[in-house]
């Protein structure tokens, strides 16, 4: 079956602009996660949804970052007033919740100029 | 402060050699997972260990969870060029943090030369 998909695969924007990154989880997966991975580092947790609600958003770095999952399926990560330090690969993962085995998408590479 | 320390960060070996990657923490985890990631792709789960002292084998890969559930190791026997990639350990439920939140190590970049 289809895996986790993320769009766009690459996004180049200018400092100060607004961006939206989309994640389509595996059908039927109730849990959805966003991570950020900088070059040479492991993924860093941002936020976790169980259904439509954010179960844990403690990883969001500041109030410029916001994520939604209005119907419990697709999720959008929104970044306002982008900064060069936001440049990274943004990974999305989904799971059924069982033993928390997460299936990752290919990521969106965000470059802020 | 990195909650999970992986070592070594880089490993370059010849095909046929054995290797071990370590993942250490001062925190207790409810479970620990190992992932492999290739360039331009997301991490792919290799194994989950949940019981202290647990050993799991996946063909030439052997995973061990420490008795105190604070550390883990990945051992590869007779490495092949196809094993090349970034290996990540990730723990869940450390220090009272919520389930569903994985904490990743910084990764080990393995290069296997023919």
C-alpha cells in the first residue's frame, strides 16, 4: 500500500516568508508526527497528533511554528516569518500506535535564503 | 544536551568486517528503536526492543537492549556494501516524556567499501 507522502519535496523561500508543508499519512494511521532534521543530525521531535488533537507540541521551537490536522488525516506544518535557521529537512511519520512503530515519509527539504 | 549519544559518528570499513554501533543515555526508555536512513529518504525502522536485556536478530544484524533500558547496541556481522547508510537509534518515553515522542541520537554514518 501507499506509504507516507510529503509535499513539496523541496521548498526554497526567502527570509520572512510564510510556508506550508503537507503530510499525507498511511491510511488508517491515527497518530502523526513531525520532526526536523538538520544536516548531520538525527531527527528532532516537533509535534505529535493523536487523531485531530495535538497530544504533544513541546518540540515546536517557537510560536512561528504551528501544525494542524483538522480531519485526523492530512496534516500541515505552517511556518511564519521564516528564518535562515529554519532550513532543514522536515519529516513526517505516522503510526497505528502499536509499540509506536513510526513509518516516515521522504521529507520536505526547506531552504530559507 | 543530547539525550541519546551514539558512537561512533562515522565508521568506514571493508566489506566482510564486523562492526558495532552504540547508543547510550542516562535516561531510562520504555522502548528503543533502530532506524536506517538513506540520502533523500526518511528513516526506515529496523527493530524495536522493549525489554531490558532483550536481544533481537535480523539476518546479519544483532540488536541488544541494556538491562537497565538506558543503552543499546547494533552489531553487524560480515558487512556488505548494501549496509552503507545512516543508522539512528531512537528512544521513547524517556524521563517521563509522553509516549509517541521519539528522541533520536545524532546517527552513525556507515560506509562499507568493496
